[in-house]
C-alpha cells in the first residue's frame, strides 16, 4: 500500500504542475475531454507499476487499447485523472484512482484528491484510512469507517454529481426520508461515503469501471457496500460488447440499507 500511495501522490503532483489556463485539451471518441494532465499522470503510474509489479496487467482509461480482457487473475484498474471536467473548469474536486482487482472484485483502492491534499485508501477485510498529504509529504493515516443508515426521522445525506445528474438518481434520492444532497465532484464522493460524512451515492447512468473500482474498494474496506442498481454484485475486468461500462451503481455507507 505505501509504494502505491506514493505513486498516486506523485501522479497528483504532475497534475497540479500543469497550467490549466494554457494546457492542451483534446476530445475522445465518446466526446469526453482528455488533457495533458491526464496523460502525464498516466505516464507516471504506468512507469511506477512496471517497476513495482511488472507481472500484474493494467487497465487504464488512457490505454484501453493495450488491455487484454477478460482478466482472470489480478489487474490494476486506473483512472489517472477522474473528474477531468472539474479539472478543466478550475475546480479542486478531481482525483487519481488506483485499484487492484482480483477475480473481478476490487480488493485494494486508493482515491487521491491532489488539490485537496487528501486521499482515501483501503484493503477489503483490513480496513480503510484517510490520509492528508502536501506535495510528496504524506501524513499519518487516520482510520475511517462508514456510518449506519439514518434512524427514522433523521435525514439521509446523498453525495451527488455536479456534472452527471440523471432523473433516476434524483428519484432514488427523493425516496430516502428527508434527503439532503451534497454536490461533490469525481470519486471524492466515494471518500465521503467511506469516512461517514454521507450515506449514499447513486448513479443510474452509465460510467466506466475505472471511475468506480478504487472507490468501491475503499467504501467496502470502510464497512460499506457498492452494488448494481438492483443491489447485486458488480464485476470488473470482464469486458462486454459496450466496453468497460457499468450501467448503474449505488454506494451504500451501511450495507443493511441496500435491503430497503
């Protein structure tokens, strides 16, 4: 965990070193933006993983053409810059996401928010932590845990996207008693669930595996659960005709809440 954390923090440094006002922004085939910051972070992570764990394959958002699915054993799942729209807009809620997936399940995750100087990390079965960092200086780890679902009459706190709202997610939140929405960018939403400052994060629109894997590992390690829209298990690294797409998911702070 420590060398992987240092690698993610280094990638975050590279992102912060890019001049947003003058950087190059290109468009992908799906219409989403990619910047030189995305590519710089991906280059650092690729080099680092080749040095640390060259025998483990990697699936990165910026190198999907090099992936060889389906992954039968373990693989690293990477989003070098999650929340590129937030980054381009000059906001601070963007992240570097790294997960280690085994047999289709994210078991280790790191979600780092470089501009916030904050990261969340965890290993399923061994717990989760929140860590502050300043540049390459990484502070002490603080154990974190998700919280129980609100008691009757108390409000649910829902982490919602600034850039990717959808009617079904809104309806789902409306069905939670006295729901309060907190707008949060990128995979920071998973961190808020993991640390117990939010209860649910629903996304009933399509997203990609690299947007979810690291956050799912952290939330699960912290005591929560991430399911598909019907409460079932999510699987990673099993490419389908539509690509590495997750049609919908819900992050639950309290796994028991998934029954309601």
